[in-house]
């Protein structure tokens, strides 16, 4: 993450870092790293994989139910969140 500022600008992302000595802030991150290691052992050169290879791993992980999401998949939880945040009505004029 030495170039996190460049990534933030280039991709328009917000970058957050966990506080030192605060492992509870890293739970999902650590779990996800462990899941990714099943596909890409430490030291793997990701440039040897195609975009389709990486997308397939992402799709597999996003379709895996998670205890922290009440056994919903991340994709289901995101879809539910997006649907609940959409406005259902139309503004009236007075």
C-alpha cells in the first residue's frame, strides 16, 4: 500500500487503514485474505492470471455464504442493501 494515494486518485476510492493494536478492525480483512490464499498462495504472481481468472475467484467468494451476514452471500447482502436504499416513491409537486 505504499502507493495508496495514487490508487485513491486513479480509481476514485476511499482508502482506510486499521488502527495499530486494533485487531478487531481487521476481522473481515484477515478472513478474506485466508480465503484468497486458497486460490493464490503467498508469493503468487497475480500478473500470471487473466482478468477472467481473477473474476472467477471473486465470483466464487462472493457467492459463498458468510456467518457474519446471517448465512447470506456477500452478493445477496449487497443486493438487499441496494434495494432497500432505493427510493420507491416519486416526489410530488405542490
